[in-house]
C-alpha cells in the first residue's frame, strides 16, 4: 500500500471501539488498489465520548468519509449534517460521506442484508417477514426491508431495553411505508410467534443468539421449519449456527448466514464513497489465495 500513498491521498476510516479485529481496512484498501483510487482506509479506536471530537477532526482533515461501529453509531447520527431516510428512522448511521464539506449519514447494515439475500436469489419485495430482535442490526434490517417493499414485518423481542425501540420503529414505518404492515410482539408470546412463522416467507434471527461461545442456543424450535421457508441469521461466528444447521436439515429452501451481510454492507459503503461497485468476486478470490 505504501507505494500508492501520496500527498493527494484522501482519508477514509473506521471509528468505534474495539476496532483492532475489523476487516474493513483490508477490504476497502484492496478495492482502492484494484481500481487505482487515491484513497487509504485506517481504523481508529474511538470511544462514544470521543466520537464528536473525532468527527470534527475528520471534517477538518477533509476526509472522504468514514464508517462507524459500536458504540458510536447513535452519536454519529446526531453529529452529521444530514441523514438518509433509512438512517433517520433507525436513529443511527454506520457510513458517513463527505458531500462538499457536509457530512451525510447512511445505514448500510440493512442494505447489506438485502444484498446478501439477493445474491442467494431471494427477494424482499411482497414477502412476509418475521424477525427476532430489535437491536441496531435488527432495526436496520427491518427498515430496509420495509423500504424494499416487504408485505409485512413481524418483530419479536423481549420487554428489554430494545422493546421501546421496536415500538418506535413500527410507528415510524407506519408513517413512512404504510403499505408494509409492521407489528411488534413479545418473544414469550408463543402462539403468536408460531402463527407468524407459519405464515412467513422469510424468518430472520436478528439477535446474537447462537454466536460463539453460545453455539448451542437458538431463537426458534426446529419443528417450525418447512421447505418453503427462507431462514436467515445475522450471526457470522460460527459460519453455520445451530439454527442454520437445523433449517438445512429440515429442507428449508434457502438458509443464509451473516458472513455475506458483512461483505455486502461494506460494498454498499464503498459505492456511496466512490460511485463504483465493489469488486466482490475479485476480493473473494484474493482472500482465498491468502
């Protein structure tokens, strides 16, 4: 990379904490090199309290843009000059673009989820969706699916810190996307959950249930799986969760993990910054040779 760093090189980066494990620098610097773009991507460990100052510094540096990870996504949404319609509803942003000196915030988590489905031949439009969870990723997915034309979205979440967020999201989507019916139910409403899953086209685990080191956990009983159901997980470690394994064993027509969502949300950010499509297959081939 050093050979292409010049006095004209523009900065892009990731802010949040922790960031040492992030694959974003590798992913984006590969694409900059692939296209011969005069950009460089770094990662900065920034706390929630430090985020406003970091964003002011990045504006002073005339950075091309940046990504935001936890715990700074909500703070970033308050600090930008403008939010995309989806980010405004979610109340968070993970991608910020420098538009002639003004910061515009986007949320690409939901976009990455939808693009991951499309890669597997699954469309969201006119589909009935059931999703467990109302955290940041789950909310972004709910909003993006509504914007993509989902017929209905049934949100199941416990009466925890995210319960009010789920209700607020449903209320906002009722105004912004009235053609998409959004309902919120408590996770312990077993009959409502089973009925919703039986009527659903797509089932999504939008929680961390099933993530290492709790690989034996799942949000759904395997008896509810059926051949015409699409089953999706946002968890990417392990690559195949218990829920995914049981869905495959039940013969569900498509079982999709969270690894692709990570790649595609990054690809969506890359397109916002550069106007170019991310070289997905070339990146995958390069990674496979490492």
